[in-house]
C-alpha cells in the first residue's frame, strides 16, 4: 500500500540557517510527489511538485526538493530560513484511486519553528 | 480573484445534530475533494467528486454525506452517525482528475462538538 513517512514531527532552526525536511514514500510505480505548507488555522499551499524529469525541483518561497528513487525520498530544502517560514509542512504522494482519480496520500507533517 | 471559500470558519455541533460545511470554488474545476485533518495524522480523504452529480467515497466516508448539484459547490454534511466529528475540514479542487493535476485547498472549517 502507498504511504508517506515524515520522520520528524517537530524541527527548530535558527533564522538564516539551512533547512532540510525529510520525506520517504512507499509506492510501486513512479510517484507523483508534492510538498505543501500550512500556516496555523489555514489551508494548504503547494510549494512544489515532482512528476518526472530533473530530480531537483524548484518551488515557491525559495524552497527546493530532490527526488531520490534509490532512497525513496523527496526531501525539502531551503538554504536560509526566514521567520515567516514557521509553519507545518506536508509531503504527499499522488496515487491512482478508483481508476485514475487523483488521490493524495499525506504524511503526518513536520512542524517547523524558527528561532530569532 | 479565483479561489476556494469555505464557511463557516468555526462550527459547533450538538449531540445528535447534523451540520453542513460549505465549499465553493470559482476556478472552474471539475474535481472537488473533502479531507479531514486531525492532529498528528495528516489529511485523510472523506469524499471526492469528479464531475457534477457524481461523487465517490474516500477512505473515511462513514458518518458523512455530500452532494454535487453545481460545479462550483460541494457541501459536506457531518451526520449524527459520525461519533468523533471534532476536526479541521479542508475542501480542495483540481482542474481534472489526472494525477498531474494540482489540488488547491480552501482555508478550512474547524468543527467542534458541544
């Protein structure tokens, strides 16, 4: 069965430091991978997505992610974190459901805190 | 501006009561979805609709019902059969149901039981 694992429930980084959020997936075929961000009490915003091609994907707000098939990983990175990046981050894999329907399977999220 | 609106922002339910959460989109998207979010559990799919007058159960449909009478609207009813309804409910839409289509999310409704 398809699944997504985000091993880190909570991460704290200092403002200006680099960030890496981990995501591992389990999926039989070539996965469609997503990273979403959620500010407190808000909906989810898409940061970036990977379908095929270049394994390093650029997203909004200075984020990037690298797809590594051999490690079944899709880690999110940012070279320098800003205080406004404090939020919860969700990794998701797109899977076929009941045919070709677009279904997202989400990880449990990583809550990012940014220290001044 | 195009987007997804959900109302109300907060909703209180009494025991034995049915409540309906609104979701409207003006993105002209065919597909719409309802997710439930609980702390530490990520999002789980309740129902989805690929087209008007059609909808399918997701992973946790028990105690919920939906309708899709208009393309832009996909209301969710939390029935009295749902024994643990307290959660954050998120509506999403996508242009189509292909796996490459991005899902866009509304701001959510928080449901609390009195």
